[in-house]
C-alpha cells in the first residue's frame, strides 16, 4: 500500500481525492488548513466555536463510496432560507463534532457514513488567525479577507500566534511515499499549513517524493507560487512538478497534465500522481534534498 499525503485545502485537495478515489493500492491522507473563516465554515466557527469543517467535508465526500450521500453532503440551502449558504455536509459535520467532541473522531464518523477510504486531518488543532502583508504594507487579517484581495499583491503570510502541530499530521508526513503540495489557493490553502511549526521541517526531512501540483487556473502565476512555497519550505526544488504548462523546470522534473476550464483533467492528473506513487525506489534520489 503506497501512502500519499496531500497538503492543502479547498477544492484543490478534493480534486486530488476525486481523481484517486477508485485507484487501488493507495492510502490517501489530506492535511488541511485550520484557518478557514469564509462562507458556511466561517459562520459555523463563529457561532459554535468549532474547527473549520468545510474542507474536510468536501475532501471526504470526494473519496466517498456512498455517492448519493456524498452528493447530499454538497447540497447548499437556498438564499431564501434561514440556512442560506450552508452545505448540508457542513451541518452533519457540525452535529458529529458536537457529539464526538473533537476533530479526529468527527472525521472518523464522517468516513464511516460516507464509506470514504481516505483520511483528513488539520495541520493544527489550535486556533489562530491567518494574516497577510500586502505590497502596500497593509496587514490583512483573516483568511476570507485575504482571499478577497488581489493575490498577486501579497508579500507574505503569517499567523497571529504560535500554534502546536497536529502530531498525527507529522506522523503521516514522515511515513508518506509521496507528498503532494497543492493544488489550492497558494496563500490561503497551501502555505498556511507550512506556517505551523514542524510541518515544513517534516516535509523537508521526509524520504517521500515531494511534488508540487500547480493550479490549473493560475490566479497566482505558477512560477511565483512554486517559488514562494519553496521559500516557506526552505527547499531549493521539488522532485516533481505537475503542471498544465512547461516553464517550471527549474523547480523540479515537470510532469505535464491536461487542463480544461481552469480544472485539471482527471485522467491526466491520476496518471501523473500514480507515476510517482510507483516510482522505482532505486531512482528516488531526491532533488529536494540535494545540496
């Protein structure tokens, strides 16, 4: 069984899950950002004081064998309703959290309901606020507010306070065969995980192949995204770069994939990831750890 760890959050992580759902021989774990404050997730956090539930819900639904229930998890209540904007799956995750009392048991219960074969966990269980310094010098506070800004004008992101890493996330990284970094919003989904102490270090020291999955829509130029993620990882290069275009060779061995309408082609993406999962051990001389 090959172990794949996906670092990110949002729709990108779910896209990876969806394309690998029926691939046998893979154990898939997502490590997702703990700082989401937007939409339904943000409203539930503000009202109930719970961790961000939306990314885990989206990811587990993408891996679900129970497809009718997975589709219901994605149902959003109409604007005219008092539940406007909430995804049904988020409300189910909320109920499971209030019943179980912590995120690991909530995810375990949701996996059982959905018959999902993967796992999801937060990079940290601590509460902190994501902040960004803009080119103007302004400090933007909160993930949803950062997401609404021009991503090209972000100079750095940081946390409002020091947090502790999720020990289970560190164990997953250390035992992985392949670590996929992205796809997802560079500054609000991917890099926030790397701000959690010891996460970047664990990735850097892992013997796994380290692969950057470039976004298909390129809201942030792919070269800049690769460069900034490497900076937070304190690495010179990835082992592989999965991207819909060339031009990223300086950041790792490029594996081209097709993209349509701002999304990775599922079949092409699956082939690219599986190629790394079964990359011969004898050829695993990591570019990322070379001097």
